[in-house]
């Protein structure tokens, strides 16, 4: 029993180290770093004479080598990702709120890397153990399966926590929206006021909703996309009621009040 607990704890530590490594390796550069690189390459000297040439330092050579390694590893992970799994992984990343931080190839590559490393670890650990060949093979297979499923478990846990935060924050947002609209503000003005003063996953989705509308996305399409990104039934019902109220021209204040009362009554029953 102690050996099993030791193997599981060591497996978790190794996976966390590998997951952090692959995030730093495969994750693309940020927008700021890209813009800084483009400014450095397009900058021209103010003086008419030729600019002096500099040889790259050891640090710059190391960063260039790491960039090439990142591209190779990213291309390899993308090539190994099955096409049928890509929309499923993308959907799960969106529900976790990590679609802008994690990529499909990065997540699938972490699963493969975790499985391979656990297979190697199990092979080395059980090489001199007094077990039958079938038992060794099964234990190595289970270790590899555990290493490959750890990113999936982590992603599912992240989705569950995020949806619970959205569910708990929705009544407060609905109450503030209802009060603001009844005070005379429009729905958009009330929403802008709330997103400027509050934080949380639901507020982040409302900000993205506002950004999509400003960029020209159809209002009802942006609202449905937000409901899909949240994956919470109450948010989907709220977005649907707002779309219907705007389409039929009914009172937004009454719609918000009805949504608030129905949500509180449902939570009291639960």
C-alpha cells in the first residue's frame, strides 16, 4: 500500500513539472512580445550612416534555439492531435475559460507527454520488481493511463469551478442590472457600469460580449456565444430572455425582474 501511495504521489509531482514545462515550451508568445519584436526589426537608425552590426549574445542565441524548439514541439503536437478530438478539446478549453491561454495541440501534447513519461517511469520502477510479466505490463499501462488522464482531470476540475463561480455570481449581477434598468439606465449602460466595477468569470464573459458587439457581431449571436462559453443553464435562459425581450420590444425592467425572481425561487428549491 505504501508503495502504491509513493508511486501516485511521485506521479503527480512529475506530471505537474512536465505540465509546467510544456506550457512554457508550446505556448505562443504574447501580443506585446510580438509587437516589441516587430518594432525592433522595423526600426531604422536616425543617422544617415550605417548602423553598427552586433553579434548575438549567448542569451539571444539560447532564446533563438528555444524558439525553434518551441515551433518543432508545437508542430509535432498539432500533427499528432486527431481531427475528431480537436473540436471537443476546443469546446472544453472554452468552457474552462482557457481558450486564449492554452491551445489544442498544447493540451493534447501534455496528455501524450504525461502518458509517455509515466510509461518510462513505470518501466524503470518495475524493472527489478518481483512481479509477473503480465502484472508489470498492466501496472505500466495503468501508470501511463494515469499520466495521460491527469490533464483531462485538471481541465474538468477547472470547468466545474468556473461554472460554480458563474452560477453564484449570476444572482448578484441580475439584481444590479434590474436596479439599474429600473432607475432609468439602458441595458448596455447598466452592463458597462457593472463590468467596470466587478470582477469574476461571469464579468469577463460580459466584457467579451460587449467587445463582440462593438466589433460588429450581431447582438443575438454574441449573446448565444456567451451562453455557449459559460455552459450554465441559467445563463442560457437569461440570454434567451434578453434576446426575446429585444425582439418583441417588451420592457427590459420587467424581463430582468422576472428572471431574478425565477432564479431566486429555483435556488430556494435547491
